[in-house]
């Protein structure tokens, strides 16, 4: 097992073990997390909550995510279709991961979505549509990180988006307008972006997610 794989396994045990305790700290449990990767699903799991977001178990490349956020209500109301993985705009990059080809690639207009943890197009479509219908637009947390081709320009574009509750996790201290949710993560690896096991949740030195959830 890789170092990252071991960290993820241990973190999953930690999330589950203390989930009911974290749940008791929440004053509000009806909220939606929009995330560019699996972080949102991990957060719901860490609070022992149902996954009330379409962006669970999947990821966007950075260009796609910024485009998606630019008209999020429009994209979540349109039809989701699928393409063969080899037709993805990012096929050359995605092939670097041995899982490429084993998961569906969805398309909504001009946005691609990689449904990493889904076994079929039918499963991905059913869960996407069901969870889109559950989005709580009044209590939204929007999260982005520096994975999947994210550049300083993507981070700047995200910083300028008018979401009230947004988080950005990065190993870079980029010279852009920063805010309280801009978290520069210190990790003991040589990766060029934040790895999944280092993305913070709950209460820690980077964020107090419990407080943010209670205040939205």
C-alpha cells in the first residue's frame, strides 16, 4: 500500500469512529457541499450524514470545474450524458492513473465529469439526478483545491466567484486576493498539489468546518 493509500485508510476509520460525536455538534444538518473531488462525500461521512450533493464520488479537471461553477444552476438542471473514456479531452492525462477506463465520463453541455467511484453510467446518472434535486441552494459550501491541472489563474477565478461560503485548499501561497477560506496546507510529501488525505475537515488548525456549517 502507498503512503497516500495508508493515510486514506486510517482517515476513513477516524471519520467513521467519531462521526456520531461530530454530528451532535451540528446545529444544522441540511446543507450542500459542492466540491471538485471526493472531499464533500468524506465530509458527509465524517458527520454521519446522507450525501446531499451531486458532486460525491467524482472529480472535475480544473477547467471543467470553473466552467461548471460559472453556471452551476444551469448545469445541474441539464441532461447528463456519457462518452467513451478515450474521447475525454483529458484522456492522455487520465491514463496516468491505472483506473482510467473503469469509470464513466459524463458530459453536460461543454463540461466533463469523471465519476471515479461509480461502476456504471446508469448508477452515475441516477445518483447525479437524485442529488441535484436535493441541493439546498440557500445553504451551500463550495470547495476547490489545486488538483487536476489547477493553476494560479483558476485559483484567482475561484476567488472572484460570488459564493458566500467557499474554501480553497492548496500547497501554494499564490499572490491572489485571499480570504478566510484560503487554506495553505502543509504536507510531508513532494506532490505538486494537495493530496486527498491532507484535505482538512471537521475542526483543525486550517478550518472549523463545524462552525461554518452551523453559521450558514
